C-alpha cells in the first residue's frame, strides 16, 4: 500500500488526498499552509472556497490580512477551544460581563458538586455576605406583608 511505502498512516494519506481533491493545483496558494487549505476545504461551494483562500481576514493585531489557525476556524464556523486554562477562563468571562448573565452561569456551575466544593473552599468566596443588602423598594420575602412578622400582637 502507498501509505506504508512512504511511511505514513493510511488516514493521513487519505486526508491529504481529500484536501488535494478540493484544491486543484492552479487554485492552491503557496503562501497558505496545508492546514488552512484543509479547513477551507470544508466549504461546500467551490467558488466560495476559492474566493475565501484569496481573501484572508484582517489581522486582529493590525497589519496585513493573513490566515491563522484561529481566523480560518472563525471563517468556517468552527469553535476554537483554547488549550491554556487562563484563555479558557477568559473565554467564559467575556460573555458573562453582564451581572444577570454571570449570576445564571454561576448558579449553573454551583449545581456541580465538585465546582461548589472548590468555590466554597476559597476564603474570598466565604467572606461574601450570604444575604446581600436589599435594594430600596424591594420586598423581603421573609417578612410578613403587614411588616410586623407573622405573629399577631
């Protein structure tokens, strides 16, 4: 078998062949990596695929437009999961900048016993008051509607 002859796994050779079949030689770009061609190969419409490789997105850091692994994944709609823990934390914090969203996400996370256990072990979390001050005009659910508790005088 050819894959064995060249010292590659069959699946690797099959992947190379598929990418090559999606990119005729005259449409390939020498300044664009095989990996970028492979991800763009998933674009089903031929003309759209060929136009995409010739129009890299603008660099997020300024400068010339160019293809990066992150930018090609954004173009085709793949989610990129950061490998560094600090980047994954940033990815969660950015959409949760709104307090209402953060409260829902936090509640969902605290329903996981391992997460709740770790969070409660943090001294900074233990110092947070359990009952935050009431906003002016807000009703206290523990108070009787008449204002004097549940017992009659």
